[in-house]
C-alpha cells in the first residue's frame, strides 16, 4: 500500500527533483503540496510547484504558505537556485490554480479527511510546520512521521554551523523540535554523502522529457561539490520509501535562535544536558551513495515520457 504524504517545500531545484520522484513513484500517494519562502520567494516557489504538478499531469492540490520566517529577516538562495528557482528548463505556465486554503489550513484539511495517519515531508524552512503545530495541536496525532530535510550535527552550509533551512527560520525549527512529533532529520550529515555524480546527471537526458527537464535544472544548479551535486531534498523521499538505506541515530536536537550560532542544530551527543533516552529526533548520519545514484536513475526512467 502506498504511503500517503504531504510535501511542504520551497522549489528550488532539489525540491523539484524530489517532487518529480514523489509524484511518480507508486509507493507514495501525494495528498498535498504546500509552499514556503526559502530558496526563492513564496510567490515563486508556489508557481514552481504548480508548474511541476502540471508537467506531470497530476491532480494534486498546491497551497501557498508563509512568505517570511516567524521572526528573522528573510534571505533567499537565489544565488544557488537562480532568480526563478527553476532555471534550465522552459516550463509552460501552469493551468491549475492555487488552493483557496492557506498551507496551514490545507494541511489540517488533508489530515482531517484522511482515515489513516499521514507522513509530512518538509524540505524548506519549517515556518508552515511551526504555524500548523501552534494552530492545530489536536491534529498532531494524525502525523505518523515528520521527515525533515535540514539541520546538521557536523557543520553548516549557510554558516559554519547552520544548515540553510534551519538558518532561514530558526524560531520555527525550535518549535518543530520541541513539538513531540516523531521526527526524522535528514540533514547535511547524509545529503553531502550522496551526491548526484556527473555520470548520473549526464544520463538523465536519456529518459524522455522528464529526464530532459531534470537534466536541465540540475545542470543549472549552483550547489557544486567535489564529486557531484547534492540532491538534499530527494534524500527525504528516498528515506520515505527505503528507510533501511540510511543509518540513523537518536539525538536530542536543540535549534539555536540567536547569536553567532543562529540556525545551528545542536545534538547533545555527550548527554551533558539530556539523558540518553531523552531524544526528540532520529538523525541521519550515513547513506549508501551508490545505491542513491542507481535508485535516482531508476526513478527518472519510470517517469512518463512527454
């Protein structure tokens, strides 16, 4: 049976690749996509989500979310993802419309309408998720797992200690980690170990129009490392489908909300502050990179040609 999921995202190139996989894998049933300001403005991330849903001819609602962090000044990642957030492919203007519900209300509606628990996958700033937690605490039991792309216990990419999603809205991250939800944190400790190699990205164009689209946007992606490019957000979808390929460890995570370490996700690995069994997240620490590259190519090959 397919795992029912809600995607909360800020597309964004790696978000787009994650959406492409999630919409086309029979193991996932995407009930809703909500958008947030992050890689680019929320107006742009919402249009990008609509473009992807239309590209794959899927009937999945898209709801617009937060335009700014809870407290911190908004800083986008246009230098990495381009001005539009989705450079490298000429998408037609989307035909479908944004949901009349806000992201927060749309998440509440999807959870209320579902007879079973849903999985929430968040790959942008956690602003929508934090606001949902505050406004609908009675619905938290309808979420079986919150899979987060973000954070790091080994160093950052927005600053020396902070990963971009948490850095964008650290106050939201603090609320999320203190929520009591079943959290799996897929952060830089994993995503920087599973780069899309040039060999893999070069092959994408072999797989129809979907492959050409992904080849184009990934080639335009400015997040370049030795050995390839990280598809941070795609790893959350991989985990939702194949949790066995990612090594996890239980940690108590605190999100820093001010000072020079703002946006850091601190794990009490020495248990100076929290008991060993007092953890609030399972944190990804290792992954089979070869499996990921092979798996990603298989996902793209299954996407419908256009």
